[in-house]
């Protein structure tokens, strides 16, 4: 009962808020914003309890504190509480199994899936002061039917990492992941994206939506090359451990993995394949039925600030959607093409996208692992 | 509720008054445990069964009775192949474990050592410590930069650039760790069956002219077989569904059937129908094995007391 | 002549036993050594003594929270399992009833279910029943898997007790509950303590099942599993490992010794 009333009150006051925004709209942005801020502050006072965040390991109290430090400072009574997800599918399973976070962070390939799943609701960008600094290409990727379902945050590429002292690639190509010469030294990633990569390598027109015949060919390629693979990694730390200790020489990897391996003084190259890398961006998404609507927005705002963004770039080796942020490392600047807002799209890379037949892809990927 | 005839309780004690107070009947005693297991053990398994036939589902969409997932599974050489691979790994582990545990149990039970219970405790104590940590210990040992390789480099047997690299993330690593983890547990039932062996049988065999080896083969071994079978099954059943050890030390080649089940329910795009089918199939195999060998798995034989 | 073993055979087996003990304890010893080693990586040569990792884990709030959660879960589930186990064991050891074989098969069946199967079963069940995942859901599952162990410890002990004692008590007018409390319970107490400890350690150490049904408050093994994937956390995890392992060894060994002493005294 109590919860029901809270919900009702909030919905009413959110309408009030919109009216307020409309009324002040003509009077100018500044006035509008202060009015909004006032109303929002009143709303915030009503929201209670710790903010429930479903995120990836490494982004909570286990090392990612700086990303939301501003939030914690402002709302010490509503400190975030974390549940960790292994990947989006795991998050989906957790949500279906009754976990009720306020927000979570799937990647862009899943935006459409979640936006149409009925599990999430759009954000109100007006409540996120740093929103205007976010990369417009990434912001657009977070939209569906004109509504902002995802707030873009960290981004990067899927490319190939290899030891230049051990490996001589025949070409700058995804084919290095299937190179017979390096049996037992190769790592793939535990995700159906491997089928997309196989499709890219085989030159299919739309690797995200392959025909049955194409998909079969991609799967057969992976099945026939799996004996080369030492590890199909699902956590980066696992990859670092194995790559760092010389168990692996070649891996599907993210920019941060390259940064980490460089830190270990390994001779590594982060290769841009000719079939093009896949670019991705993490999207904060807001759950339907959240009891902490405004707190969630404040959290997203903290994540989106230039300060958090720079910290992320410097410490995690990814890019950040906030275009004001610049990493300290010139290597990272170059690899991520930080100054080029179009780095994530063609002609440089394919922006990751929805896979319409995701469950079929998933089934076929599981079969590759089982084979 | 009928009061059953109780063993050893004299009929005279059943005065009318006491009869009404006689709450500790079998149904009263068993009520809670049985209800608990039905609710939190049998019903959950029934739900998995319902899931595998798509009678029940957590995900929105059209659902109804279908054998599709079962049919796909039974026609898929992939999943059955993986199952067979896990069975083979698990059989090898079980056999090695029994081969290691038997001589030790034999020594403790029949060598006449006075401290056999102390030594037995020494043997099984590691089994009672953390499973994950024992796996971790091997991860620390087997890696390229791990204890073993760094030791070999240190003493000059291997050069730094050429460590023994196939130790970790391999089928070998999984089987080694599983063997390590289960040896203490299996020594127990074998010890019990050997200890309850009547030594006079061996003496009689020797009197009849049998050598020690013949006595062992004809008398000791057959009589300890129940313990061996129990030990074998107690390793085989959990290891065939194992997923924790392979996920930590197995890499691609050590991937097992249990990992597949776990992945289908977590990291893979949720395909809980297929996952349920895989889980039930494993359960069915285990149930058949258990039923077939039930006489070896009696309560008395797995307790050391 | 010894009919079971020749002198040589005994020597060989003794050596074999020694080697197996080394095999069993060496990894544990290695963990112990490296928990004091002043390096992030567990590699030879050793680089100096430090208590840094122990200190670090004492200040790690997440880790302590996880240990606490596990302690609560283990306490709840071991008490639950022992209560249910005593009820079931008394019935199995003392009563005759219809379908006894089937009932005991049911009571012991959690022994042979692969945890991955049971884990997903409970996951689906809790969802179907609308029960949110929490430390209670973990405890519920742990009671199921610990129950057969408690029965395996309690039934043999009950079998050893002379039924005449209980008959005498009944003849002297004690109610069944009184008989249980005054006669049976003190006699099986050592076994009850063992059962409790087995259930406690089983729960405290259990990962596979917990990983499926754990809520936002994670248990120690679940924490450990995720920490195992972080190389930088490895040394402090090793330190905790050593503490937990040594503690459980002490508890188990002393409990076992205590039980034997107590049982010997009680059976006099």
C-alpha cells in the first residue's frame, strides 16, 4: 500500500514537474533549470533507501568508486548498493528472476532489446546536467522512437591484442584469431559476438543479421578453429592473468586490456583489423518501477561528468562519452581517436547494433563452446 | 493419526493418557524433514521438468507443452558429445582417485597401526576445508608464472621464456584438481569396508595355502568392493556435473557439461528450456546410476564410525 | 605371519601414505607460505616476509561483509539441518513405518544430486514462488544439502544406544519428549555437535548452489570466486584462505577428537 501511494504521488509530481518545465521554458533555460532543480530536490527528499545498481565487476565499490564519488558526496544516505552482472544475458536472467535494481549498464548492442522488453523506461535528459557534453553519435545510439533509453558512458573497440615479440600476423585481420600457427595461445571472448566477428571475417554483408546459411558458415568456422583456443574468456582479469603470464599471445580484447598488458611491460600491439573493429558503448538504463527515479538520474549525472570521464580513461583505458575528457596517455588518445567524435562509426569502425535473431545466435554460440 | 507399533516400546507403556501425549510417532517426526525436502527439493526439480517441456516459463511469450527442446537435445551430437566427454573425464578421475585411496585405506585398516583413526583424520581433514581455496591453491601452483614454473626457473631447470605452459587451462588441470579434491573423501568408505573385514577369513585363506596376493584377490578385494563402488560413485556423481573447477582452471579444453548448464542459465542469452533439458538429463543419468548401485550406497558404509 | 601385509608391503604402503599426505597438504602449505610473501605474484624466489596481506583483508569491508553473511547463512542452515536431521534420524533409527525405504531414499537423495542441477532448480523455484533471492534462499538450499549428512552422523549413533534405556525411562513414566530430552539427547549430543559442524562447514564453504540463489548480500565463497579472477586481489585472498582453512581445520579436528572422547566416556 505504502509503495503504491508513493508511486502515485511521484507520478503526479512528475507531471507537475513537466508542467513547470513547460511553463518556464519560454522564460529561458536558466530560470527553467533552477525551477527544475528546486522541484527535483523536493523529489529527491522523498526517495529513500540505497540506490540499487546492477553493474559489471570493477565498477562498484570494488574499484570504481570515483565514477560515482560526486553522487555519494551529495546523497550519503542513498549510497549505491551493487549487484554484479557477468554480461547482459546474465543481467536479463537476473532481472527476470526477480532482481529489482534501479539502474544497470548493458552495452549498445542490447539497447533496442531492452528498450522494447518492457523492463526499462526512458531517462529524462533534462535531469542530467552533463548530458549536453556527451558524444552525439553515442547519444543517438541510446535512443529509440525519440526517447532516451540509454545514457552513453564508457566506450571502446573490440580488436585484436597480440604479443609482437612472439606473433607475426600475416595480415591485419580478424583472421589472427583463427591462425593455425598459434595453437594453444589464442583467446576468444565468451559471447555470441564471436559469430558476428566470424561473419565480418568471412565478408558477409550484415554480420549482425546473417542468413541461416551464413550463420552456419560462421559457426562452422568457429567450430573448426576452436581447437586452437586456450581460453574463452569472460572476465578481463582472467584474460590479464593468462595473457600477462604468457599463457596467451593473441586475444580478442578491449582497449583497457592493451593498457594493462603494456603496464606489465609486454610487447603488445592492439591491432585494427582491415575488416574493421566493432565499437561499443556502455548505456546506463533505468528500470521501470524504480523507487529512486531522481537518485538514479543523479547517479547517471555523476558518471557522465568530465571528471569521472577522465578518471575512467586514465584508469580503465576506455573512452568516455563525455567529449570534454582527455586521457593523460597519448597512446590511448591515438588508439581511441579521442579527438574524433566519429571514431565509433564508419569508416573507422562498425558501431555495435541490435541482433534481431539473438536467441538463435546464442544457441549457435553455445554449440560452439560445447563442440 | 495412527500410532504405529514401535520397536522395543512395550505395549504396557501405551496407557490411554500417554497415548494421547505420544507425539513422537513416525509421521510427526518425519513431517518437517519430508515436507522440507518435498517443498525445496522435489518441487524445484518438478519445475525444471515443467520448464524443459515449456509448460512453464519466466519469460514472456507463447508457451505450451512441447518436446522441442528434448528432441533438439537428443538429436544434437554437440551436447551429447560434451556429456560423453565429461563422463570420460569423470570416469578417469574416479578411477585414479580410487586407485590412490585404496592402498592408503588398506594400510590404515589392515597394517595393524595403532593410530589408524588419527591418520584417517589427517587424511580426510583437507576435505573439510574450503573447496574453492584448494582449487585456488592449484591455480597458484600451475600457472606460467606460478609456483611450479617459477620454482623450475629458479633452480635452473627451465628458462624463463620457456615455462611448462600446458599445465593450467587444460583438461589435465581439471582432472588433477578434481582428483586432489576427492581423494580424502573416497578413502573413507573403502577404509570402512576394509576395517569391517573379518581377518579370520584371511587367516583361513592362508591356512589353505593361499599366498598373500591370492588372499587379497580372492577375499579382501571382493569383500571391499562395496566400499570401492560407493567411493567411485561418490566421486563420479559430483564430478560429472562439475562446473566450478573447470571454469577456474579448465580453459577451452577443460569445458564440461556442468559449465554448459551453468552458462545456459547465466551468461548465455537465457535459454532456460535447453538448460533445463541438460540438467534433467544429467539428473536422470545420476538417478539411474544411483538406483543401480544403491546397495553399495547404504548409510552404514559411508560413515566411519 | 601377518596375513594382510608383508613387512615390505607395509613399508611400501607407509611410504605411499606419506606421499599422499604430502600431495594433500603441499598446496595448502604453499598457500600458507605465499600469504606471507611480499609480492603480488605467487612466484619463486620468495621476496620477503610481510603481514601486509593480512592487514589488507582486515580492512576490506566487502570481504568482511561476505564473511559475516556466510556466518549467518551457515548458522541458520546448520541449526535448521540439525533440527530436521534429529527428527528424521530418530524416526529412521527407532520407528517402523510404511515406505521406510522410500522415505530414507528421499532423505538421502540430496547427497547425489549435482549441485548445478539443484542450483538451477532452486533458482526457478524461488522465482516461480515469487520469493526474492536473499540470504534466506541460500540457507534454505543449504539445509537441503546438509540434511543427509546430519542423518548419516546421527543414525549410527542412535543405533549404538541401547533401546532398553529409553524403555526404562518410559516405564518410569517419562513422556516420549522427556525420554528424548533426558536420555537420548545427552547420549547423542556428541553426534549432534558433529552434525552441526559438518552442516556449518558445508554451508560456509558452498559455492555452486549459492551462486545461483544468492541475493545482493553475497556469501564468502561467492565473493572468493569473483576475487579469484582479480590478480591484484590474489594475495589477500590467499591470506583469507589461510585463515579460513586453518580455522576450519582446528574446529574440525578438535570437534572430532572431542566427539571421540565424549563417546568413549558415554559408552562406558
